[in-house]
């Protein structure tokens, strides 16, 4: 009985969760919804049992404090794809999230204990990021993809910043929008110029139907829904800002990783 259950479950996990980590075949309906669920539950638990009891205010300083660790994690992920670092479940998606947390938490604990926030978090993350960026630079092969990424990002940022001046919204959410537009710049460049393929489940179909530039209206729509949805679902401002931070990091990670992979010619 147990054996008859074991093999179908093992095949299911292997096909939809384990194999995509190594083959870069991307996301599917099963792992997309599971990872989204884990992200949501993890965000709520992190705030309720971490940020809130520590009395930390989620502001622009926390966004800045998390960036170095994200640069470290995203760059390491690209270095694995570029065969600079060996494959390991902890260095692949979603395991790399654990490594990023491991880079952030010690610095935050020091900051809370000695009231040095956010400097210990920034310094510890920056040390790790410097090592990863050094490996990236010495193994870089072609910087042109970064040029395309920055070009598309600059155009998109100009439009959003103009809109923000005319119709301002929560400034922390502006950082979220800018991070995801950076991600869009790298994604569109990779698909349009270098024939990369989209690994996310819904976006893969949209690109197949409408081309890579569909990302911009799609992402604007998603970001608007998230903004007003969180205003409705999360009345506490500090908790809502923590959700903004998580969504910011979700966009920043691939925004750093994707052009890094292209420069490494993965």
C-alpha cells in the first residue's frame, strides 16, 4: 500500500518540483501556486514573529539593508547557471531564498541587539555581495546585454517617475515598481535579442501569444492589483510596507540575476 503511494508521489515531485530546479525548464501550475502560497505564509510569519516583536519600522532603510544580500543571492544563482559555481539545491530556485535569508538574519540580529540598524545588515550583506560580484566580473564575457537592460529600464523608469509626479502613491511602493521594471528590462532584452525563453507559467503563454513587450502592460496591471489589494487586505501600514519589501525583493532578484546570466552567456 505504502509502496503504491510512494512511486506516484515521487514521480510527481520529481517532474514538477525537483527536475525544474536543475533543467531550468521553469515554472508550472503546481510549483507556481505552491511557491506563491509559501511566499505568502512566510511573509506573514516573518512579520508576525520577526519584524513586529523586534519593533522594526519597515521604511526605506530596510529596503536598502536587504539589497546587498539580494545582490549576493541573485549573482550566485547566475554563477551556478554559468558553471562558475557548482550546482547545489541551496543555490538553485527556490533554495537560494534560504541562502539569502542566512545572509540577512545574522546582520539583523546584531542590529537589533546593539541598536545599529541597518548598518550590520548592510555590511554583512555587502561583504558577501562583493565576493559574488568579483567572481561575476572576472568571468564576464559580453556586457552588451546589460546595455540593453539599462536602456529599457531607463525608458520605463522615466515614464513611471513622470506618472508618480502627477499622481503620487506610497513612495515605498514606487521602489517596488522600479525593481519590477528593472526585471522587465532584463527579461524583454533576453527574449527579444538573445532568444531566451520565459520560465514563468502565465507569462510564458502571454509571450507566446503577444511577444515579449506584453510584459509591460501585464506587469503594470499586476502591480496595480497588488497595490490596491494590499491596501484593502492589510490595514496596518507597517505590515503592508513589509509586504511591499517582499514584493520588491521578488522583483529585484531576477532583475539582477537575468542580465548577469546573459553577460556570462548562459
